[in-house]
C-alpha cells in the first residue's frame, strides 16, 4: 500500500444518518452544558412578551372582520366598547396571574397550579388547553407575520401559505439546532414594535385632535370585506354578531400566561420580578390594543378578504402619509410587526416541548417527549409541534381569520384553570388578605369560563367545533395514557414484590423456531446452547408441505445435531401454534422454564420493513403472556455483513466524504464527550478514583462517566 492510499475504515451502523444529522444540526452537546440563563427584568420583558404584545397587531382587525358585514360603518363605533370589555378582562386576568407567579415559582403556569390544587388528572384539562394553545399560536403568529410581510410587498400575497409554512419549518430547524430565547437579540423585536406602535398611536391621536386623519372609504377599497349598508347598528348588530366580534377580539389576550410558564427563568427574587414584568407587559398590551382600536375608529381602516393589507398597515399610512418619512415609518412598522410575530411564534417552540416533557414526566404523554436530543433540546416535542402546526395551516388555509376560531378556547381555558386553582389555593392556605385575592381569582376563573362558552357557541360553525371535539378527546387520551403507565408500574411493582432474585426452575428447555437453514438460525442455535438448557429443540411450523420437506432434507444433509420438530399448522395461525406448543410443554413438565428463540435477519430499517414481515414480534408478544415462558428475538445483522463484503457502496463513500468535511470544519468524528471537552485537571493533594479503598468516603470533583453498584464484601 502506498503512502497516498488510505485504509478502508469500517463505519459503524447508522454512520451516514448520523453524519448528516451532525452536518445540519452541528456537533452534539453534552448534558453538562445544559444551563439555564437567568433573565433580568428588562431582557425577560422583551423575551417573554412577544406572543402577548404582538397580538395587538391583529386583535382589532378580527373584531372588524366580524362586525363590518352586519353592522356597517357602525362597526367603527362598536369596536371601542368591545375593546373596552376585552381590556377589563385583561386587567382581571393579569391580576390573577400576579398571584400565580408569586405562589408558584416553578415553570408550568396554569398546569402546575391545577396539578397542585386539583391533582394530576384534573390538571390535564389545563395541559390540553396549553398544548392546543401552543400549536395554534405557531399557526396564528406566523400567518399574521406573513400578513405584515405581504402588506409591505403585495406581490408576495399569492404565496402567503407557502411563506408561512416555510417560516414554521425554519423555526423548527433553528430550534433543533438549539436556538435559545434567552438573550438580547430576542428582546429587540418586542421593544422595536412597542416603540413604533406607541409612536404611531400618539401621533395619530394628536393629528386626529388637531388637523384630522385620513379616513378610508370601504366602497373605494376593492377586495375589502363586505360592509353592510344602511342603519347597521339597528339592522345587523345582533347579539350573536356582537358575541362573535367579542370572541374574535379575545385573541388579543393570547400570551398573557407566558410569564407564569417561565417564572423559574427569572433572577431572584423570582416571584416579585415576574410580577413586575407581568404588570408591565399587560400595561403595554392594553395601551396598544386600545390605541389600535382608537385609530381604527378615526381612520375607518378596513380589513381585506385576502388578509392584506392589514389594519395596522393602513393606520400607519393614514398617520404618517406617503412622503419620505411616511415610507420609512411604514417600512419600519411592517418590519417590526413581522419580526415580533415570528418571534412570538418561536415562543411556542420553547414552551410546547417543555410543557410536553413536563406532562410526560407525570406519565400522561409518551416518555419519548422527555428525551433531549442532539443539541440538548426536546427534539421530539419540536417535531410534533411542527407537524401539528403545518397540518393546521393546511387545514385552515393559513389565514388569521380562519385560525382565530381555534384560538381562544384553549387560551381562556388555561386562564380559567389558573383562576380556579388559585381559588382553592387561597381556601387551603388562608394567607394574609386571602379573601380579596380569592375574589380576584374566582372572578377571573368565572369570567374566563363565560368567554369559553361564548366562543364555543358563537364560533362553533366557523371552526370552533373542531376544538370543542378535539379538546375533550385530548384530555381523554392523556388520562388513558396515564392509566396504561400506571397499570404497567403496578404490574412491575407486584412482580418485584414477589422477589428480586430470578426464579430457579428445575428444568430449562429452549425452543428455536426456524423456517429455513441459514446463518441466522445457526447463531440462534449456538445462543440457545450457551444458555445451558436441558434440551434444545428446533421447531418448524408447517404451512407449505414442500418447503417443510426441503427444510428436513437440508437439516439431514448438514448433519444438524439438534432435534427438528415439524408441526402442522393447517389454519396458518403461527402465533397461536407457538402459544399452544409452549403451553403444552409447561403443562407436561410444570417445573420447566421455556425459552423461545426467534431468529431475525436485520436489514436497514426501511429495507427490512419492505423485505420482511414482523411475525417474530407477534409470536414474542403471544408467548410472553405465559408465566413460565420467555421469548427472545435473536437478531442477525445481515446489513453489516453486506457492507463488510461491499465497502464501496455509494452510502459508504458519501459517509466518508461527510466525515472528512466535518473534521475539517471542527466537528470531530469521535463524539465521546470525554474527548470533545477538556477534562478537569487534578488539584494538588487530590486522590485518583482508582486509588480509593473500599469503605472510604470521598467527594468527586468532575463528571463521572460510569458507576457500578455491587454488594458489600
């Protein structure tokens, strides 16, 4: 071999997929790097508020969408009292959550409040509400962000859905790489949007009071939503229409609970700091929602059926005009609006996986959601959220108006659970001034429940029916999963109680199920013999008589020492035949333990699914139900043998190229955390672990790689 030649390196199974993962996600992080940055109040306001503050960009517009077709121009007068009612609810909900963040400084918000006061089963109502809210938040926020973009660049309008879905995918990818909402860059959009919108509102009100503002005429706006003509206040503004408009406007309060969900991220004292930020956020939100509605009253900014240009963009045009300053302010407001809305959507990519892991740790969701992935994020939760959000966007068409009916039920259910939970908290503890606090929380809970009922009735035919159906189903699924986990735990606990030591049977018999003679069967027979049983028997269930005869002849030809039994299965129910065989063997010899070995040829996952069925799995499940029997699948890795014989397969060459590229850019192939990161140096006078004597107490400085627990000598 010449110096220029390189030896062929045998790559471990899955090397290609792992190399691609490292290429797109970066090198893996180790658990020791899992740290949580504590947020100052200034940073926390910018980082945790975009979901709430950004809702002011579309809340007023959604009220007008419902009012204009029925109430006509009277809608611009009705929008103010409806907004006023929404602001009253905001004050009450914020007052309720001020107590939540003081009493519960752990992350989790209304879920933790409900769990601590009503138990884990009732808390699943809050969990379902929050999970649905997070999914819809991604869809609504990204859709509204796209509206801000296409309002500034109308030529992109026909591609709104594609842009929105693309943004969700980008957020998913960024979060899989370990994006963190814990720094100043994430606070910039919140402050920028707030400052610009406050400036627009202040300038607009001053102009309206002095020189007057431009007023839009819906009849001259092609594409605007239909506006009822005549005395709309009398003819069209029915109670149902007003309730629908109020329900739409309730979307302005989304995100108020975000701070209570992340109290643990604040600096000490956590409760008081979280309370200050919550009050500040609610104040900004209230001012912006009220200001946008007031400008809508002055300018008659009218929503469009296509969703763009938005009401806020029309208000910006009316306030700042079309001059140079007006163009600059318009572009700045639209940019800030898009940024804060997309940032608000990203909030769910942190909240949903964390909440899902929290619920899963309580055994109400699959355990896979508690696992941190390649970059120390809850990758499974991020992927689930992305899939659900994209599905919702495709189902609804990706417009904010179509998505709003899915929104407020989850939001206000969370508000209600927090209010009722805190009510019980006060009744239980009866702390100082508990009656006044109880009145606030109970009022918030009752009012939120009323809003949920209004929303469910008023928006039922517009899409709320889906949430009304999905919500109880999700709660049922959560409780059903928990029941399964609890049943498994009870069975395992009962088994452990019978004795931790393995049962010793008087006799042990191994049955190896075979359908042909190959290396996989040979390996299974060798493994069976290594168990030192009293007897090893090969069993073939006869479905095809000719195939069985060929097997018998081949068995004799190879001089196999193991006894081969051929059992006829006329109904072709192999799993049932295996069950009967094992059951009979135990009946004939009651003190005999039976081990059933099932050879499996292992291929690449997709190829294996296509080329081979899952008969071994079915047999193993059935046999494992028998108390004195155990079924073991013995894999034989055919794919590795293929790769060893053909090292120049395309995927092998691709993997080698990727590994060389990643090595050059500083991502080492050896991802052992002991080699990626520097080891701590020994301090003078310290004792190596290997030198410790049994029975000696010691304090370990550093990270342990392995611990073995053994019996005392």
